[in-house]
């Protein structure tokens, strides 16, 4: 329902919209989603992976294994299964773009941030490896590093030290548009920082 509402808000023609409910931590569900897209549109050109959440706040010795496992599922396994399902179609096209949303925590993990940092570090290792394997195919794979997404546009309305590094959805969208363009074909394996100074 939320996806259908979003399509109406952005006035996307009905013939360009397909909504599929899938648990992308499942290989079978990811394959089913890929097949639905290819069956509907005949091809895949881009994979933009926005799946994931955040968990943290406890020291390493206090983190529950289930919380760590959940973060790895959300960030690594959902990306892994999605890419295994969609990348062959991109390679077959001879052109494609893959972008995931990551975090500087992947490289600089903060204290009490183990679950999220591990999930994002694993996701970035996957993207970096895939980028190497995609060289010469016309397909690229990159990661955008974002600290916090400023959905309420608080950074500009009430600037503070707390929100100075936040990124707006519009800034993310503009960067995605560029990375998904023909002009960005040489950007591959990048981990692009999309945040200001803290």
C-alpha cells in the first residue's frame, strides 16, 4: 500500500510501476522478485539497494548474537541475494548500475556500534569485490556513505553541530541520478562520502 501510494505521489505512469513484496534475505524470494521485474519490463538496468536498519548502543561484550545476526541479514544477506538474482541480467545488457546506501561506520566503527558496523562493512566488501568482477562489462557497483538522512530538512532549518553532517533525500537522489547515468561509467567500486563535517 505504501509503495502504491508513493507511485501516485510521484505521478509515475502505471505501466512503469511494479510492486513486489519480498524478503530479500531469502535467495528464493530475491530470484522471484528478479523474475517478476524481467517478465514485466523485459530487462533490468539498475539495482538500488536501500534495505536495512540500525542496531547498536551496547558494548561488544553485551551485544546479543541475535542482534548481530539481524544486522548481517539486513545488510549483507539482502544485498548478496539481490545481486545474485539481478546481476546476470545487467551483464547480459552490457550496461547497468548498482548502488547501495552505506555508512562511514563501515570503515570507522564507533564504540557501541558493532552490529550495524559489521553489517555495513560486510556489505561494502561485497560491493568492492563485485566491482572488480564487473570491470569491462559496462556494469558498475558503488556505495554511498551517509551518516543520517535528514528527511525533515532540519539541517537547513535549524543548523546545529548535531545535524551538520546529515544528508537530505534530495542530495541522495541527485547523486544516484549521476551514478546511474552514462557519464558515470568510469565510477566503479567507489565508496562515496555523502555527508558534511560532524
